[in-house]
């Protein structure tokens, strides 16, 4: 988890430098990649069960994990660490890789 936390903290620090209030809920977009379309489909089912919306799916041959999925839901960046660990663990379970998240800036009041 420490690696996930470090990556998440890098994103949060970049957001804070732009005046972001990381305590505010907003749409957060995530990325994952898989070796097969079947694995991506299984991960999609996992995402739906967790309340995510699928924004885009693509195929980028000939990359190692060419079957991509972009998904999102409303989340609080400061509270995202446990969730990203779960996303990564399940991507790996299906032979894929969770590649992180991004979000828009919500300015502090």
C-alpha cells in the first residue's frame, strides 16, 4: 500500500499546488490496462459492483496490456488510498495493471 499511497500523495500535492481542496468530493477518473478483452470485461463487472461508471474502453495494439478501460465516480482525493489499493489488487487478479487516477481542480473557498 505504501507505493499506492506515495503515488496518490504525488497527485494530491500537484493538485494542492494549483490551489485544490483535496477534501472536496468530485469526479475522479481512473485507468487500468489488461492483456485480454475478457480480463477487461471481468474487471468492468468488478467496477460496476463498486459503483463506477465506465467512461471509455480501447484497444492499443501491440502494447503489453493493450485493452484499456477508463472509469470514474465521485470521490474525495484525500480518502482514496484504500480504494486505489483495491483497484490495483483486482486489476492484478485479472492479469492487468491499475495505472492511477486524475481529477479536476476544486479551489479552496
